[in-house]
């Protein structure tokens, strides 16, 4: 026996054990572990079996410690089975799939006992994460590159997020990217109806990727060399996915009758095979053949991204193989016992590693030693200043204050400013980042030529260089927040914290929300800036108006939301958000900014240093009293762009003898947490509530967003409350007309105050 043959046989034995363990993990969770609720636990035995060969080959033969792998969500049992064979999990942990604080249903960086390289679960998002991980690794200057693998189900490629990432111009130069497509031609409900491999190859090729197809295994390739073999190849190549899947389910006798079709040459070829040989050969696809997989891995070109399209059978090695409804199917007790006998295992004692002294045990030991990584160094600490000392004057927008703050931070604290990296989906100039971009330059792996450097009419300078601090992607919000999440994880991956800030139009925050949530769930800490926001962008109309985003900010886990009204508020909130990034226990932030110019004198910034610091603390804690009277009859609570209307309403009410306070909320999120904490449902500080609200005073809340955002304040003062806001969108017009249409103008605020007072 040659060394190569012996190595392949050993891998097959390990693969068989991985198949058994991954199947047993799901079986135990569903049929053995007590379940008092009767709810289905779930798991994916067939989806795991589909990719068992590929993952066995990757972990036990090809992976290096510097490589990282994103595992398709439904293959988490395979990942846990491999971790068990590598000695990283114990028997007890194997019984906890989908249990509370046990092995996660999908691979997780933050919740699994062995942290996955990438969290997956949001289909298409986990697949693309290694692309953004590769960019983040290059940005921080990590010297050891390593390959970034994505194990992707072919149905997952239906997600637009995959193609948005593949087609971004920055990706074509990432030679460390390797996608392996588990091409089993099944989705959750059905057999995929068309032959999609040719189209898939063309799309990847057009994007500049190397495409490697692993279609047939050794047994079929050998048959193709015999008389009638060319006809057999053509027959299998041209049959539909559904026909192939159906033939998988037939007996050898029926397969002999149906596979040849009208070809006598194929019939003669099959006549020379016994039943076992025929069954094995027909299922001999490249994604289950270790010789074919080894050749594919060795052919990877590390100068450009690579996709390996590996043909597989969903449920390979299980009785459910190829069945169109096998996605969530569980083996019966009898089927599980039969699998145990075939694998030489015990159904009652399923957790067994290989015996010491065997070739398989030695390969597992070698893999464990080979894949051992150095511990991640503690992240470097950053001290973000709380106040840059400037007091804005004149009129300004909170959007313009973003770029101004970044420039001031670079001067006041260059060590902190050097950690800032901004990301934008082709909207850096329209979101007022132009000055920042001109100052720090565009990040690129190599020096670029600015062909418009000598053009006096060019305002935004596009200087590409490895030291740049702004990354510009194409118009795809999913890509933006995907990169943002990985830039926000560098502190935990390599101990190199960044302060990543992603800027996009606020109406499209909802489009970016799922992948941003994924990044937060995976440990990425970042700042998302939505600007311009609300219906304040009145002439735009249509879908360029955002309504629900203030509420989303309150509801988003792992995130603090701010909506400042003034330029200095913006600076203080941004610095506070930065101080929470790049460290254990940190969090992300969402800032909702506006393009409305506001007179900065309305902020009434105290000149006394102690009073200024008190105001700053209130701003970052959630809000501050902007107008106080001795005996208020009502309080107007507002935020963001509507502060001028609220103050004007208070002045006019005073003219008719109604005394009103005005509270400027900067973070309804933090105020809500304080309200909950006061009721014993959290541990947030509550002092800000006493600074903002007086007991027994009715409220009118008003914001450029949905009115229910601030409706939680209704019970705080034990009096009546009226909530003004925006419940519809799409209307264009001048600001006064649009505000009036939505009932958030000064007159509407005055009317609401009079109504709440009866």
C-alpha cells in the first residue's frame, strides 16, 4: 500500500467517525436528552453529512494555525465533532447541542465553548465574513496572512449578500480568500431545479476569481475511461438535478434500468459492475473523494480569490441521502442503530475517540498540535478624550460635526486618532467626511496615483495609500457593515483595537441592520452613523426619509444609540461611543445625525468649566434640561432636529401664560435603560431621570421619527402624555410644509401642550 493510499484510507476512517459523531450529537439532543416542553430541538444531520468529507480533509490535512474558517450554519455538529476528536471538547459537552449555554445551534465566536473563527447563522452573512476579516487583518498590518476559508452551501449563494461581496472591486486582490461550495443541489424544501454550476462558474470568473470544480470522484473517473464511459459522463452531466437525486434513491436493479437511458454502451458498462460497485460509483462525487479534494487544495492560486465548487450528496452516508425533504429529517431509532453498526460504534455509548496507537489517533494528535494557536495578546488600551475643548458658534449641522470632530481628535489625541478608520458605501462626500478623507487619505494595500491632484476644481482628493484611514466600498450597505464588524473585532483577534466608524444614509440603516447585528453578535464593536435622517431631509421625499430608526436604536442589543441636537452634543456622544470600543465588555453605538443647520447659541453651553462638564455628563447619559421654569405646567421632550420647534413652542406658550420646560434627549436608549433600572429591571444609572423630569408634570414628546419611540416616558411622571412624530413617509416639500403635514411643527407642539393640559 502506497503512502498516499494509506493517508487516504486514514482520512476516510476519520471522516466516518466525524459523520457518526455529528449525527449522534443531533440524535442525542432530540431523542435522548429530556425535553419537558415538547418543542422540536432540531439539527441538521443531512446538511452535516453533505460536508463531512470536505471538513475532514480541511482540518486533518490542510489547515494551518494562521488560517481561519467560516463554517456553514447547519454544519455546526461537524465542527463540534472535529473539536471532540482534536481533544477540545469532552463527552459531557457533546450532549449539549442547542441546550442552554451548551453547544450552539450555529457556530459562534462568543457563545461556543470553543470559539468559532466566525459566527454564522445569518445566511450569506457568515459566508462573506472572511472577506472582511481578510481586509481587517491587512488593515492592522498583521504579518501572517493565512487563508480565509468560507464553507458555503450552494443554496446560500441565493443570498444577494454573497454576490455584493464577491463583486466589490476591493475583493479581487485578496488571494487568501477560499470559498468551498458544498454543491449538493438541494435547498431546505426542494431539489434545486436548474443546473446552476455553469452560471456560478461564469459569475466567479467574471469577478476575477479562480474557479476549481471538483465534480467526480475516483470511482466514476475510472469508469469514464472504460468503453461506454464517455457516454456515461455525458448522461450524468446532462441529467437534471431532480433526476440525479431520484436515481440516488433507487435500488441497484432499478438504477441499472434507468441510468443508461437509450444507450446500450452505458448498459454494457454497468453490466460489468456488481451492485455494491454500481451504488458506490454512482455516488462517487468529488466533494466526497479525498484524492480529488487534495488535488483541488493543492491547485489553489494564492494571488487571487478562489472558489472550489465541490459536488456532494446531501445526507451522504445516511439513509436519508438525496431525499428532497431530508434537510431537517432525523434518523429513526432503527436507522441510528444501523448506522452505529456500520461505523463500528455503540448507539448507547456514542462518544469515542480513536484508540491510541492507531493511524487515525496519530493523525488527530498531529492535527491538534499543528492547529494550536498562540494566545491573543491583551488589547492595547486607548484613552479617548471626553472633550476636545471647542465651543461651536454660528449655525451648524450634526452631520458636519462628525467630520469636524474626527479632525479635531486627530490633532488633540493623535494616538487615538490613528486608530480611527471610517468606512462608507460611496457616500463620504455627501455625509461631510470630505475634510477627513482629504486629511487621512484612502486606505489601499499599495500607493495609488491621484490623477486629479493638479485639478484646482477638485475638492475631494482621492489619495490611496497603505497609511490611509478611510475605506470606500461600492454602494452595498451589507458590505459596509460586514467590514465594520470585522474591523471592530481586531481587538479580540489580534489584540489591535480600532475605532471603526461606518457612515451611510439613515434610511438605509434598516437594510444594513441584520449584518450589523451579526457583527455585534460575533464580538465586533463599531459605530454606525446614519445621516441624513428623518423627514427633515424634506425635499428628498420617497425612501430617503427614515422613521423607525430611533426606535430600532433603542431595541438593538449590544449597542447604545444617540441622536444629538447640536454640534458639541455630537462631539461628546461620538467620543463617548469611541471609549466603548476595542475592549472586553465594550459595545457598539448608533448615531442618528441631521443635515439641518441649527443656531448653536440655542444649546446655551455653560462657560464655567464645571458647569460645562456637568452638561457633558448629561449629554452622554441621555439628555439635559434645555429650558427650565420655576413652576412648569408641562414638559416638552424633544431630540435631534426638532429642538428649534420645541424651543419656539415654549416661548410662544409663555406668551399666553403657560410655563413649559424643554428637555433635550440625546439618547432615548439610555433614558429607557434608566427607567427600567428604577423599576428594578436593570442596573443602569438612574440619576439622569432626576436631572430631566419633574414629578406630576404632563409631557409632550416630539421627534423626527415614529412617536412610539418616546411613548415609554408616559408613565414616568404619573400624568398625561401626548406623543408627536412621523408615522408616514414619502412626502416631498419644503421643511415647514413637511413638518406641518406630519404634525411636528411649532403650532402642532403648542396644540398638543394645550390638549394635555385640558
